[in-house]
């Protein structure tokens, strides 16, 4: 093992043994699974999430707010005077699942999202 463990590639952890192609479907159940996976990975696989964002994610947030409306409307979603969406608890209080969305190609489910994966 090298001295810098973060430099080594962290493999994608399994989520309930569900194959990736099943997670990518556009159904209510698949959306629920992705949302659950997002929270699970944020809590238990932070190293994978951080590394995948650093190495494989390109782009910027377009402030469309679509990620705050996946499965249900987030209670912390607000709109400014120009009707642009914003997070009312942005910063330290914002959950890891929100801070890191999307963290890999399985998690990315919004077509217009400014973040893309290599």
C-alpha cells in the first residue's frame, strides 16, 4: 500500500447488491433507490464520494434547483427575488447527500445538470 491512501483508486462500493443498470432506470422505485444510495454513500463511503468528485466530475452547478426536487420537494429549497433557487441551509448544515450531488454517473439523473462525468 502506498503512503498516500487517497491517491489510490477507491472502487465503487455495492449498494444492497443492486446492479448499476437497475439503478439507472427512470422509475419512481429507481429514484427512491438512488436517493437512498446518495444518503448511504454520503454517510458511509465519503472517501469514494470525495475521490470520484475530484477525479471524474467536471462542470458547475447551473442553479436549476432540479436536484432539490428529486422524489420530493426539499423543505429547505427557497427562491430569491429573481426566482433562482437556493438552499436555505447552505454551508455547514447542508446534508452530505446534497453537497456532493451528483457524485458519480449512477447518481447523476438530471439531464440539464451542469455536472458531467468522464
